[in-house]
């Protein structure tokens, strides 16, 4: 068993390294030093994850519970814990200081904590499992007791990373790319093989363990498992129809529906539906389950599609769909109040066969052959053409029907999970939008004094997974929405400095803007001119927000700017 302190010291060391190559080597060396089970856990921990993204286990520890637990473990009142967080600007450093200043209070756990016990990586993981599994009456007390045990047992450096892991924000700049490269380096396999295994399993811990145990052969045998979501292929925003047709030669044109994306797994009569964020939403969508059971002839399949709600033959508000996705009680009532339609546009797996190496034309043929269309279930219409005018006509028809625009796809493209490349492009009206995660906010003034009036936005650095600030948005938010957002964000507040707030980065905004400007004020180096909130993207995972690389490219492209 490896002590959790060894991992904490590695994390502390990484925080003081600026180069990704050196970080990769440090992570690779540590992977080689630990056993198989610890390797699986550590590969997630070091990215700030406790469980695979598809796991039904959710930690569910908010800042409020963390502060209350630190208060009990240290003997300090909650207000003092909050002051330490404010002073340090970090829950981890606050936890370290709280426990260092109040060692005497750890006698609370003297009845079951032995003085010579060393907290192992597995010990920490199992306590997190206990927290995630706690349910029903007394579950809150169970969660706090397990987390309190960890703080009471931890040495000071360990407290930093236990606190950060508790809210799943490790803040050391290690993302999927670095862990992928570290696995490849540690066990002498190629990055591409690690990447493909991760695409198929969506679990870097499982990939690391399999690579160590079985090497390259085991890695290459890893495959899709029904009931476990895979990453979805992503699209970029196109600069226009004509240049895309010119570059591709011919394009597959489909409507871009204004709905919520779903990934559907069919295994006989067992149907599982995942949201774009890989949350299991099956129980909330019994009508979609019924559509799949009755309308898909394949024994097993993984399907990509869009759920849409219609009102007066026009697409309804996106928030209406989210009401369906979030519903846990009285689901049947919501089914009748907000009926849904499903449009399928791709298939990744059928009857035991992985279709990633089939091009779009072949995949669509497989999709059409296994779907019996109905009034609520259809395959999205597709036209393959090299005629710009035909594409323009389809685009205008889609807009007239109330949808977002069109998708232009390369007919020869393979399905590339998690990749945002030039093979799938979306064409929307000229107003540019970005998906950005909210990392902070500020209390309002005057009649909005009790509400959070503006929100700090961030893009993501794709290699490290770090969120980089790029300005605030406070425009386009009605008082009703402002109140709703305030209630949601109150539970995510980590630090409060006067009117300034830091949040757990969990909620994504789609933001329109007039222009991207260079700005030394924000650590991304960029800011948005006249940003406006378009909508809250509850279907977006924070790690799927727009990248710094895309921001840089948009900056270069706007108005034909070329920096020298």
C-alpha cells in the first residue's frame, strides 16, 4: 500500500513545475512505483476525479458540507473556516492551516484512529466510496463522518489534497493529455493506443491498470461496453457554407436541431440513455425508452441523437427539455406535459460491431436499416451535395423551422469520440457564441443586492485541463433568471471576498459577444467585448467548454487580423 502522503507530495511537486513534459515524467515515475489497484485510483485522483465520469457514484460534497466537516475536524467555527478559505484563496490550503492550528481537537476520533496509522491511497478512496453510497435517513451524517475521519487522520499536506478532491478540483494542471502520455511513457506503449482505449472505456484508471497488467495487447483488446457511455464526436463552428463545400468537395447536410443531445445504448430490452454530460437520464425519459424498444430492430446498438420538444410545430425552449432530464418524481405527468421527439443522426455500435472505422455514409446506412420511423422517432434527413445553393436552401429551411442552422459533415469522416475537428461543422447565424464555464461571480447592487449580478467566465487549456478566466457576463439575464441562478450558485461558493465570489466550476454558460480582445487582466490573455448570456448549458460538461486554442483562432480570424 502507498501512503496518501506520497501522492500528496507528488501533487505538491507538480504544482511547482511549469513544463508539461517534466510533469508527465513525474506522473509516469509515480505510476511505476504503485501497485495495480492504487494505479487505477491514482490515475483518476491526479486529474481531480474520484470515479469514472459514467459511474453512478457521485460524491456530492459541496463547499457548505466541506466547511462544516472541517469545522468539526479542527474545532474551529465555520466562520473561521470561511475566513481561512478567503485568506488563502484555496480550500486545500485553508484545510491545511485549520488542521495544523488545531491538532488537539483531533482527539475526537481517538476511539477509532490509531496514532501510528498511515492513510493510504486506497483508504481515501474507500472513504469517498462510503460518502457516495450514503443515502436515506442519516446519509448527511454518514458523509460528514467519513470526511471528518480523513481530515482527522491526515497529515498537513494530505489535508490540502483531501479537501480539493472532496470538491473534485485538484488544481495542479494535470488533465487527460498528461495522464495519457504518462501511461504511455511508464509502460512503453504508444500514446495513440492509450488514447483509443480511453475513448472506448472513458476511464483512464481502467486503461492504466490494463496497460500495466497486459501491455499493448491488453490495451488493444479494450472495447466498448454497452451501458457505459463513450465520448461523443463534437463539431466546430464553420466560417461559412461556401468555404466548407470548397474544401470538402461534397458535404452531408443535416438540420442542427435546437434540442438536447443523447447517447442511447440498447442491449436487448435493456435501454440506457445518457445526456451529453454522460449522466444516466433513463428514468426521466420513459417515452424515449419506449421509442427505442419499439423502433430499433438491432439487438444491440449505441445511437447518437437529439431530443427535441415542439410547441405549435416549432422547437420549444431548451429549458423545457432540461425539465424533463432533471425530473425524478411524477415523471409520467411531465411526459404528458412536455412530449419529446427523437432524431437519430449516427450510430457507433451495432450487434457487437464497433463502427468507428466506418465512414459516415456506411454508418448512416447501418442506422437507416435498423430504425422503424414513427411520429416521434426519426432519422434526421441528410442530403449529400457539392452545390452551395442547395446547402443554402437547406440552411434557410432549417432556420425557418425554428432550428439553429445546419451541420455540414464530411461523408468520408470516421466517428471520432471526444474530438472537435473539421469533419463536423455547424453553421449558425452570424452571432458568435462560446461555451464557457462559470468560475466566479459578484453580488449585485441596489435592487439586485441579494442576487449574484455578474459571472466570471473561463475557457479551458486543453493539455492541462486548467480553466483560464476571460471576463464577466451580466447582460442578458432577467431578474427571474438571476434569482434562479443565485439559488443554484449559492451552493457552489468556495470563497467569498466582500462582493467577490469563487465557485466550484460546474455550470456552463453559452455566451454571445461582439468581439474577442487581448487583455492582460485575465489569465487566458483574452476578454469578450459586450458579452451576453444566451442560455445555461446544463447539457455541457465543464471539461467540454471552448478551449484557449479556439479562442486564439477566433481572435486571429476576426476581421482578418494577423498578429506579428
